[in-house]
C-alpha cells in the first residue's frame, strides 16, 4: 500500500473514531456520517485504483 493510500486509510479510521465519539457525546448527526462515508468511499477508490 503506497504512502498516500495508507495515510488516507489512517484518516478514514480516525474519522470513524471522531464520528463515533461525536455521536455518543452530542447525538447523531447525519452530515457527520455522510462525510465519513464519502471519505471511506474515496479511500476504497484510491486503494482500488492503485491495484489496477
């Protein structure tokens, strides 16, 4: 896994932790989870593009 893809994966995992903590502390917010899903899809896309 190249450095940029690895960094993106780390950001995605950190984003998941932050989104979960935000939901637990302040209640659910659809935008937070929507942005995390977009980040996850971008990460998956980067990982897939590197393999092709």
